């Protein structure tokens, strides 16, 4: 199983849990799809888009279960990023863990993230 990841504010994720689906963050609504990252893209995504932000969650999702609504499309520097062109059914979520910041201010990822 290939996992992709979403960094989400905890309050926004709690709303998704209440709905049973995640419809995206404001940037996702603007762009027309839900932004995800592969494991090796996470640190740069956090540094670029979530620097200095606390109370975040790291959501791991089963990429294969998303079907054709998941597209790998060029983004930063031409790298392919996973974009979901549909709401995320929470049945495909594999884990949700806190994404704290360390003493240096950078987010601290689980050991399994490169």
C-alpha cells in the first residue's frame, strides 16, 4: 500500500471527522483539488506552507484506494504531487497523528517519514 499525506489543522480535521469526509482546506478549495504529499515531499511542504503553525495533524491515506480521482500532477519545480479531485472518504485514512514543532521550530515527523 502506498501512503500519501495531508497536513491539516486539527480543528479542520475534527470538522471532517464529524462529516465523515474531508472536503479540503481553503487552498484546496481555491485550487479545485485536495493537495497531498508523498513521504519524501512532506518536510518541504511543512517548511513552505506550515512554518510556525502549531496544532497540526499528519493524515496518512491509502493512495490506491482513491482510484482515478487521485492524479499525480506537476507542482513545485515540476515534481509530481498527489492531488485528489474529489472529497476524501475517511474510510481511506490509515492514521492521524499530531505534527508538533521541535525546539528549533521545525515540525517533528514520525520516524517512518524520510
